[in-house]
C-alpha cells in the first residue's frame, strides 16, 4: 500500500470513529448554541447603532465562522482529553499509523459537522429580519474553479492512463 493511500486510510478511520462517537457537549455548545446566541446579540447591536443593513455580512458570517471554529477547537481538545482519560493516548502514539493523521481525521469530522452553524445562522438572522445577499460573481468564481479543477483532473487522468498503455 502506498504511503498516500495509507495516510488517507488513517484519516478516513479517524473520521469514521468521530462520526460513530457522535457529538458531545462541546459540539452542542460550540456549533449549535453559541452561533444562535451570537447572531441574536450581533443583530441587536447592529440595530442599536442603526447600521444593521450596512453590517449585515459581518452580523451573519461572523457567528457562523465562530461556530465552525469553536466546534473544531473544542472537539480537538475533547478528543485529546478523552484519549488520555481512557488510557488510549499512549496506544495511539505507539501505533504504526501517524497519530496526527488519526486525530486530524477526527477533527475534520467534527469540523464538517460544525458546518451546521452556517444554515442555522442564516435562518436565525432571517427570522430577525437581516438578510445576506451573495453576489453572482462570487458564486460564478467558485463554479469556474470547480470546472477548472475537474478539467485538470481529467487531463491528468488521461495523461497517466496513456503512460500506463505504453509498452
């Protein structure tokens, strides 16, 4: 097994472990409760200074990013704490797989679950009357990047395939 495939397998194993263990209290606090409370607070502050329309992108995006960040950070600390408490941190470090890859896979799973903060914040801000508009050029740029990445991957695959076909 190649080293890249091995690293991806370790990452995937950590990801699956974290998904199987569910979301703990730190996830609930960091990715679900905190973004809602922060959104409400920021919207009321924006209304108090009478600039909620002008500050709308910051009032909406900041709590979502805070939820994503706190979900990742709190869970990363919780992962290390749980491993230490269970007495498995030493076994994880002594395992043939890279410890940082296993923990990174678990943190990636938690971070991807923390993405729930984005639609949650958008719904709360919409209920409070603050809307966020996304410019068409911004979305178009990411669609262009996606098409370009797919084209490059196809070209690389064709090149690799033609190299394998040579006698």
